[in-house]
C-alpha cells in the first residue's frame, strides 16, 4: 500500500510538471505578444522589447519553463536580466517562493492574487460539496429504496428540474428573490470580519446554487448504483440469513455503491476548487472564478497561467486521493 501511494504521488508530480510545460507553451507561444499587452497602451517598440527582456519572454519556451520550475522552489526576481535591473531599478519586483509569476498589469505576484481569491472559492466549494453529498446521496438512496413508487418518481423529477436549468439562471433567481423579497443582498463575508454566522449567511445562496446542480446528478448516480448493487447474489444471501435491511444497506449495499460516488465527488470537488466561474460572477464573489474572468478580459497571462496550474493540481490531487480511498471503501481492491 505504501509503495502504491509513493508511485501515485510521484506520477502526479510528473503530470503536474508536464502540465506546467504544456500550459506555458500554449499561453506564451500564441499569436499575441504578452510583452505588448503587459507594456500598456502607450508603448513604443523599444519599451515592448525592454518588457519582453525584463520578464524573460525573449527566452525559448523550455528555458522559461526551467526558470518557472526553479521559481516555485527558490523564488525569482524581475527583471531576469541583471544589466537591465541595474539600469532600471524601478522595474525590480521580488517574487518569493512559490513564485508562479508576476503580473505587470495588476503589479502584483500571481501567488498574492491567487492567495486572496482562493479562500473565497474554497469556502464556496466545500459548503456546496457538503450540501450535494448529504442531500444528493440521501435522496438517491431514498429513491432506490422506493423504486417505481411515487417517492422515487417525485425525487427523480425534482432533480431533473434543477439539472435542466443552467447555473446562472438558478443563481440569478436566488439573488432576485433575496433582494426583492427579503431585502438581503448575498455577499461574501470573512469569519474575521463578521464571525461564523455572517460567513455562513453569505455562503448560503451561492453554495446552494452550486449544490442544486450537483444534487441532481448525484441523485441519479446513487439511485442507479444502489439499485444495481441490491440485485447482487451476496445481498440476496444476506437477506435470506435474516439481516436487518438497515444493516444490509449500511454495511453491504452502500459500501459497494460508494466507489463510483467517491470517484465523481473527488473530481467534482477538485474541479470546483479551481473556480466556480459562473456562480462567483453572478454573486460578485472575488474568488478564483471571477479572477479568471477578469484576467481573461485584460489578457493578464501570468494570472491565467497560475489559475490553470492551480486547477490542474487540484484535479491531479483529487485523483490520487480517490485512488487511495478505494482500498478503504472496497476490500476487494488490492494494491501491490
């Protein structure tokens, strides 16, 4: 088991390095000159060349990737060119490790911009995750136990309604109701400023918006696998031996059905930690999703690259965690 974990962590690290190379190649080898964008509106060819040299964009992609990888561990200083740093001290910017990059458009390191936005996204993602796991899995189990009855049809129909609506429509509806009916404007509030109560109050509607969309999928997923598992021979044997239905459900049925649910949950949470773009934009939450939209509009390539790499690292980490959890959920899974 330990050897398997080491192999998975190592392979995830290699995948992450490959992702950094591919991402940098895509963004910085495109038709748009990033130095031209970052230089500003009134920029001469000489200033464009100076900006390109200061940020290291005049180097080959592989050399830029090497400098980026080193900066993650040891940090970096801008400009990269020492002679340019001496003649233009106003351009010097320190980027401590882990240095993901430096944005000349917003005049800040990528790590600081992402660091301010990530707690907002993480709060929203985990609140929505708890909601959809509790209600989605619970309603899916209930629908499976009452297969073909009115309860089953009602739960499945209810979930399909929210599955059919786009996220922005649900979010806008909640925001309009909150403002016009209750006179309440949903906004993110940190625990330090407003306490736990205010923090939860600000998170409720955005996280519910996300949760409703995911709940619909998890109801159908849980229902399908619980129904499939209940038809297995070993469960018929358990019922014939006189085991209580609740014990059969908790110890046998759900343990077998949890494997695909955990897989989907891990990947969904990992992707959501990279930014809930639509929900954060609708509710004006300053998270990674809104930061990605704003950076795309201003073509702030360093911050876009940082968000892409952060989202990729969450997905890779989620895959590793899910693979390890398989052994604890399903005893039939053996790792060598």
